C-alpha cells in the first residue's frame, strides 16, 4: 500500500525544500501542489486574464493541461507541454496562485489529479489543504510553519539569488497578504488539521528541519529512510 504524507503550512515555510528532501530520503515521490496552482496562475497571467476574476479564470481552464513530470528525479512543472518550472516562481505568479486557489472551479480541476498521484504512489505532498481536504486519510500529517519575518527573510534571499530586485519590506508584505488570503478564503482555508504534527522551523536550519520530518514519518509509518544523502 502506498504511504501518503501530507504537509501543510503558510507560504515561505520551506515546505517545498523540506518535503522534497524528506521524499528523497524515503524514496517517495514529492508532489508540490502549490506548483499546480502556480501553473494555472501563470497561464492566466500570460494570456491576459485576471487571476482575481473567477469567471475569467474558469473560462480558461479547458485550455490548460498542467503536468508534473520527474526528470532525473527532479520535479518539473509543465503547462501545455512547456516547462514552466522557473517561470512560476515570480512574486506576481505567487500572488496569482493565492487568488486562483480560492476559486472552487480551479480546486475541483486539480483535485482529482492530486488524489490520483497519491493513490498510485507513496508520496510526500505539500500545499495548503492537503491534510484537511485533499488527503484527509493520509498516514502522516504535518503542519510546517515559521514566523512571517523568517519566511520573508528566506524568500527575499531566494529572490535576490535569482536576480529579482525586491525589498525585504515588499516580500514581508506579500507574505502577510498571502497568509491572510489563504487563511480567510471561503473554500478550504489554510489551517492545521486536528491530527497534524506542528513543526515550527523559525529557529531550525534546513538540515534540522528535514531530520525533524524524517523522524516523524519514521515514527508514524515504520518506514526506514533509504537515502542518507538528502
């Protein structure tokens, strides 16, 4: 039987990086559901649509074919055959992803794709509502978070490294706005599942956070890590 690990938490908590490393340690498939919402936002924005207009976004869904492909063990995000893995990581697309994720039609559109992957594979899947909505029966549920300031610091450094000219203040404002949007949306708001383990990584480095997750997964499932180099 496949083992499903659900990781939820706010933007910038390091979910993708930490979940990816934990998945590699156990030989599971890593599924970044946020990338799927980003792919929808990217398509809408690049085709002149308004990510805050539900009707506009819904009308475009039939034109979009998002895919997650694993190339040499690394997840790549494709939209209609185009690899958009880097293009979906801009601040504009981040805010757009937060907007489209509040649209019921978008959530329904991506829901079955996410569940299908989990039915057929042992996965570490991260997002905003994995443990509460997408995989409510997951073997392991983790709520991964950090302070807004620490999440903004990490995101700011990442954007600067990629050549984006942004201020810390603007990144912190984006983080706080995304938190508010994600926690107050009508459909599947971000919240910790009742049976999820809380992991606060504010004062924990990447290696420590990964080891924390590996320990929880091992304890909850009995699975043994296959790869010590994560």
